[in-house]
C-alpha cells in the first residue's frame, strides 16, 4: 500500500527560504511517491495574536505558494485546517490523554511563552496535541519535519502508542523525514539562531517571494567571520550557514563548494550565492503572482481538498469515538 505523508504550514507571516528548503521544496517530490496531505494550519496560527484579515489573506497566499512550488491538486490533497473540523475533535480526545509534564517540557512552548507573557493562553500550551491530532488523523506514515519539530513528532508517536495500548490498535505510529543539510537554515545576521520571519532585523532572513535585488542585497550583508579562510566547519558558523544554502540550491557537496571558492574572497562567494538563490526562486515568484490573482481557482482547490481530507479524517475519528465510548451520531 502507498504510504501517507502529512505536513502543514501556518499562515502567520511571510515564508522564508528556510521554510521552503525545510519543507515546501520537498513536497513536490513526495507527491509522486506517496499519498500526501498538505494544509494551511490556521488553527495553530491563533495561539499568538493575529489580525483576522491577515489570516485570511495569508491562507490564500499559502495555497498559491503550494501550487507555485509544483504541488498538484490531482496528486496532493491541499486544504485549510479549519475546513476539516475533525482536527479539533480528535485534538480534544488526545488532550485528555496528554500529560501536563510532557507538554511543559516542550521547548517551543518555553520560547513562545517568554515572548508572549501577556498572551499565555491554553492553546499555546496544548498546540502540540493539536499537531499530533493533525498527523494521526490521516494514519500518517511519514512527516517531513525540521530539527526543531522533532519533539512534537515524538509527542504524536507517544500519543499514538498510548492510545493503541489502552484501546487496541487504532493509529499508525509516524516516522519523521529530516533533511540532512537543510534541516535548519540559520539567520543571516546571527547564525546561532534559526532563520525566522518574526526576526526584527529584515536582513536576517530571505522571504520566499523576495525579488532578485533584495535577495542579493541580503546575502551581501550576511555575517561570515574575520578569518578569511573558506572552510566548512562549526567554528565558522556564518559561512557554514551560507554554504548550507549553496548546497541546497546547487546540489553540490560542501567539499565541492570549498574547493571552488577556497582561493576567492567571501564577497565573490556571496555574489554567486545571491544569484543562485534568486535564479532558483524566480519561477515560484512568477507562478505565485499568477495563482494569487485567481481567487476562484484557489477556493476550488481548498474546497475539493477539504472534502477529500474530511472523508479520510472521519474514518479515523469514528474509530476513535467508538473506542473511547461515545455514542454514534
């Protein structure tokens, strides 16, 4: 039987090339081999304050990005999370099986709670359980995850095993797919932290839809080091981060890149890298511009995707409700 892949992205801001390399780019290849479910995680997005208008606009934008990146609605199920109510319904059941101590150890909760002390809501604490419900609802075999999401995948696995042990075999226990070099693209200004669209410094990240000149300018301004030695190691974190991007967009190995630029200044490497990224992103930027203008088509893709997702999700939810003792509707 064909294995199932599930992944989702939040409509909480413009996507970076880190989001693209860590997830979206891989989706296109996965859809040719697996049964894929990709969605706009709008339920997750409201754990932090959001403008309602912004969520709506970015949800459309994200579906357009999926399509521009090569996702085919005939091959992949593309939908908006809130259009499939089974996500929230299964989340409640799993909440009742989740341990406070386990959720309290989630590193992303610790980080986000420190940033949003005035908005320390219950959703921020329990959203990893909703993420587990997202995954388990489709009997998912494989989940493309960044390194920082491994902990959430482990929770999904734990809850699947816990439910299966208590009520009999119900959920598949999912595995993760983590890219080696591009598991985590770091900030252009601080290679100690992940590239993030929420960073105050606009030059610390490259957006998926940035134009060519903006991409090249941001790469030129990126930090390297004062060593002047072109090498790939953990001591030169800024340079290593840029080389990781070059690896991702060129397909070359780190050794090949080091050999190519070992006698060049960092500036030469940066110019080439900026052009490489711009060339790779041009097609997506142009296709996105076309898709985002056709709202009727985007709505059709979302509607048909939600119908298919709901049908699959409901089969899982019916089993779960029966096993926990709920009366059939």
